C-alpha cells in the first residue's frame, strides 16, 4: 500500500534523523518526492510511504507524536486537458517532469511523477490546473 503525505517540520525537528528511523523502526519505504528543508528554519517534505496499512498508520502516529505536522495528500492535481492549447508554460516550472512536451509539441501529463507542488496552477495561462486539498492525518 502507498500513501502520500506532506510533512511539516519545526527547526528543532530538522536536526533529528526522522526519515531513517521511519525506515528502520516502522518497516516503511520512503520516497521523497519534494523537499524544502533547512537547518535552523524547519521545512516541508512531500513523501510517498509504502508498507502495510498497520505500518503506515504506526509511522504516522510516530511522526505526529514527535511534533511533525502530517497531512495526507488524498487527491492529485486536477488537469482539464480538453482546454489545453499546448503552450508549454507549465513545463517550465515542473521540476518533477510530470508535465512535458512530446515530439509532436503536445503536452503530456504523467500523474505518477506529479508531486502536487502547485506551481503549474499559477503558470498556466488558461487556468487548467487545480490542486486538491490535504487533510490532517
């Protein structure tokens, strides 16, 4: 089973080996999809955790107990493809490469690569992207 989460850290939590403890103690695989973390200022990670339902639940409880703000990302980026004019503006801001132009100059959206950062929402002149809401875990 896989679940995506946004993890928000305080400055003191950044100094702790939280990700390695999750892997060792809770038997989950951690795929970091996006990170904005710096010593002294805290930060945010977008992660995909893989494991059994029980292991995922236990890992989320551990994170919450130590003060990490955990939000499950329950929906993906919504793209209204039918209105797309293939301008490529969104590809310039898509660091995960989920949005790319193909050989025929058509926009291709690979949802499996999307980290739901939301940068494409502002970049699209046609306003064809929408980010769904997170919920607290």
